[in-house]
């Protein structure tokens, strides 16, 4: 069933109680601005999106945005959720697990959002995750087995100790292989090279990483180079948090080329 939509003045309510397309976080979302507000309400149960509700939701939000004369919505940490439901919005998948390198997750998350790109954070399950330096909890939007490569323009894998957890998931490795088969950008940094190593996509490719896993990269058949960012076709790799700026510039350029 599709979501019920109601409007009173400049306040739009989308009731998802009859639908199971929206995550609990989306159902609680409320965005306000000077002219009105949007509320998503409903106790529905998290599951994959259905095209019917996604289409109804997008149409409603687009209509409301026009009625508010294009004014920007303001929210605390959930803005990407609203963008994600808008039509023709670029979407990027970001993999997360506990003990991620804090800045290597946070910087791409907010830098991509700053460019109007929708970011979905996918974890091994739906539990929130915490960085190795203590940042968090960071909400997870979906489990890795609930997302598909076809819904996203690119994949981002932060480093830290999280990649050692992610590389053990068959669903994660299948996702990585799917992005590579589709020649979509895969951006990884620091210890995140462990994930494409386990996915078996690095043999014969040029890449970089933190020096601590250089031997792992070389043993996987990588032409390893010590450079702030290395781009080899769809693979975009970087060494450490000091290289976040060039790494994101390369990713944004690659995503822009797909439009």
C-alpha cells in the first residue's frame, strides 16, 4: 500500500502507517522552514522500499517544495533523508561498522551531502555504529543485505578497524563486486583496502593504502604506490585522513562524470 498524504496550509504530512517502505528513522523525520514543514509519521516496519510508495512520496515532497518557492529545509542530521526521496538525486552508499576511523566516515558523509548528494549509511545490521575515537553513535540507514548496487552511483568505504569486520560479510563483498562489475566508483581509504582485497577485485589494479597494509595489497596483486590519492578506472584510493581532501575531490569528479 502506498503512503497516505495530507496537507493543511503549508504543512504536509505523509502517513506511512499503512506501508512498510520507510525506515523508523524516516518515519520520525520532521523538517521545518520559515514557510511550513514536512512530517513523516507512522509506526511502519523497516523493510525495502517499494516503487509505489517511493513514487508517491517523491511527488508529494516535490509539490510541497514548489509551494514553498524553493526555500531550503533545515534539520539536524537528517537532511540527506529528504534529499534521498527527491527524484533524480544522486545517491552514494557508505559502508560502516563499529571502530571506523572517525574522520574517514564523517568527512565523506558531510562533504557529499554538502554537494546535494544523498548518502545511505549501510551497516552489517541496523544497529548504530561508533568510531574508534569515540564519535557516535552514528545511525545506520539500512543493513547491507537490504541495499542494491543498482540504486547507487558510487560506494565509499572508510578505514579504521571497521574494514576487518566488513570484509567478513558475504553481502558486503557481493556489493563491492557488483559496483566493480558496473564500473561505478569505489572509494576506499587507509585500512579499507582490506574490503576490495577480500572481494577479489584488486589484482592487476593500481591503488594505495595506509603503509601498514601495503604487504596485504601487494600480495593481492595490487600495483601499490605511495601517493595521496590514486585513481585507476573506477577505483579511488587514499592513504590516511591527511588525504581526505584530494580523495573526496577525486570521488566527486568521478560521480559528476556519471551524470
